[in-house]
């Protein structure tokens, strides 16, 4: 499906997340949400499942999440009755810690580490589910790359990537979660990024 992304993003500017989700859902035959249960992820999970309750939720778990994140994930999965499809690295974190450890971003081995714990499970998930619409909680201001993509972008393979909360601030999301009595969790660790403003690399 060929889209005029510039026009679409102009048309969706100022629309509510619900309006954006409904627009994207009208195009979708095989939509997915991806999540890692980082802070504010519950907002996109709640908003999209309110429109399509049984949508596939792809969780790529690096194996290095904090105890608090795992507890938060279990809470949200039950609370929202999520249709979770879990993807993990082919090698356990315990085994990798012995042979590779967690390389710093300056270490040449960091590329291999990122491929193993994040990129390969994500690619496997996308290959298996073949989505046409991909909901995500990317927001403007998080990284330089994310500042450039807009509410809607499209991969070279034609997957429509939709970020309904793209223009929302933390303060607005805080209010959204409070109004809906949804929990948030800030004790989150991404072993491939370390610094919060580094890009995650999940772009297709």
C-alpha cells in the first residue's frame, strides 16, 4: 500500500490517539503492537486494545529486564487481558553473560550483543506475523531519529508504523494514566542502549 505520508501526517496532526488508532485500524488486516513494558507503554496498550481487544501484542524480552519491569508486565498483561506473543533471544542471558557479557556501546562486540538480544527476536516476530500495521509508542523528542518520522511512517516492505501518542508529553501521558487508573513503572533497563536518548535500532 502506497501512502502519501506527508499529507497523512498533516491530516492527523491534532487528532486524538483514538482517532489515529481508528484510522489505522480501518486499513489493517494484520495489525500488531510491539512493547517492552518500558515507562508509559501501558498507554498504547490500553488505547489500542480498547479499539481491537484481541490484537497481537509482540513482546521482545531481552532477558535483562528488572524485577520491577517483569512484575509490571505481568500486572498489565492480566489487567488488559493482552494477547501476548513472547519472543526471547535464542541464547539465555546467563549463558551470554559468560561468553560475551554486556559490552559497552564503544565495544565492537556491542553490535553482536544487540543483534542477539534485540534485533534477531524482533525480526523473527515480524517474519512470523507479517503485520501490515504496526502500533508503537514512539514519541517526538525521544531521539533525533524519532523527531523525523511523524505519527505515521512506512517501511521499505510497506508496513505502516503508527505512533498515536507521537506529540504527547510525559505530563499528558501521566494524566492519561491517572484518569484510567493505570500503573506506570520507571525501573527499566535496556542493555543495548544504556543511555535513554540512544536509539533502539528497531526500524525496518
